[in-house]
C-alpha cells in the first residue's frame, strides 16, 4: 500500500503546502511508501520534495490518494480516474462573488473550485475537513460519505526561528500601539472593515497607533488600490501595506503586534488566528464561518459588523488587564489543542481507521 498526496500547488510557506509536507514526513516515519504530486511546485522547495502531476503513477486498488481540495483545477475532475482509494482533505474555497468587482479570473477560479468539489460529492470514500464549518458545507453540497474533522496541521516549531530584529526595533521604539491583520489582501478578508475600525480607534481612542496590513495582493491590485484610496478618503495616517514579506518579517510583525484585528467574512479555518494565539496577541474578530471554532474562546468575538464597536473592543482588550489575561489563557489552551502533538496523532488515527477498513467516526 502506498499513500500518495495530490494537490494543485505546493508552495513554500503556504498553509496547505505546509500540511502536505507534515503529512509526508509522518507517513515516511511509519515506513509507508509515499510521495507528493502537484500541478505547480514552488521552485524554492528542495529538489525532489514533490513530483509534477504529469508523472503521476499508476495505482493499485489498495493505494490511497489524499487529495487536498482548495481551489479550481482540472484535478477536481481527473482525481476520480486516478485509481486507488479516494480521500479528500477539504480546506474550503472562497465564494466567487467576493471577487466579482475586482478579478474575473479569480472569480472564475473559485466558481470552478466549487463546481469541482460538488462534482466529487459521490466520488470519494472519505473526507477529512479542517473545520466543522467545512464539514457542514460539504453536507450542504450533498456529500454522504463519512466526514471527520481534523484541524490543519500547523508547524508551530517554525515560529521559534529567527525574526527580523531590525523591524522589531523600528516599530517598538516609538511607543505606538500596533494593530495587525495578516493574510492575503483579498475581498473576503474585508480589510476595509479593519481600516474603518482602526479609523475610529485612532481618531477617538488612541492617536498614537498604527495598522499593519501584512500580505500579498498578487492578482488583487484593483482591490488594494481601492483600500489605499479608502485610507486617503478617511484621512488616515500610519496604515502600512507591506505586500508579500519573508517569514522572518512575519514573525516580527506578530511580535510587535498589540492586537490582531480580523473582520474576514469567509474562513475555512484561518491559520493567522492560530498564529496570533501562539504569540499571545489579543484578538478581536468578526464571529463568522470557522472563526469562532478556530479561536475556541481565544479571542473577543463581534457578532455584528460595527466599526465603532470594533474600535471599542480593541480598546477594551488592550486596557482591561484581567480580560486580556483571560483571553491569553484561553489562547494557550486552544494552542495546545491545535499543536502538532495533538493534531498529528488525530490525523494518523483517522487515516489508520480508514486504511483498516473503517468508515470514520
């Protein structure tokens, strides 16, 4: 028996890619033959980390394919024909309507992704969803096979690596309060709502504050231009759009952050929330999709989109020491549940049950 992973893109530093690499290492430790195949392979990865999809091998009926579903791709339609037993790991896909005003190609890619996942609803034996929200979405699409939930595998050990000390010195020396949102600049992330909450916070509660919006906007140039125009319209200062940054900078931004602010409207898990909890950064977040599930009590949740209330919530978690300590304690409990030593054994247990003929929990 072989266990083969398949995904559209294997990228360095990407959450889905990181999980695929962690699973690969775990399978190899079990002495099971394995490999990763992808349509696109990041050139920064060591040679041999993965193989191109056009070299995908012929599988026996006992072999297992773990297919990471996360976007529109021809793999959604070719996966059923590849032989072996079919297991899908579902990471979720952004609803296409978010991209309609900004990118027809991104809208089409996400629409094709949803259509591809619907196409697979009766063609897989088993699904591991990275959140209960994702599992329910699949049920709503008509999936009847067993679906278990296992959080995405996050390599927290990597966050102990060297950060950008120069960046930390620069933004810790002036006494400003640093608000952070880290993630792709994308319409579903609703960075405009973060900006508006920051506008109220800076104007009425703390003028000595700044906002970092850390993340790539590749393909979302129209959206980021709209955000930058919005900052000018509001007359705001101290809003920093970093673009794509190296990992050492990401670590630095978490270490200088006083509060992580998330107004996203669609998340299948949201790894940056877990990262912020790891760094004990107080979190204020919009309670939707998988966000409450990911936080598990480790953040202050907002049930309505109200910029004034969001600004007050930011102020509260920064000024109310007992509340902040309570949230940080909850963060540490949640991180213990999301850590490698907790999640990988669960993943292995679920996969073992499937390989031995079980049907999931």
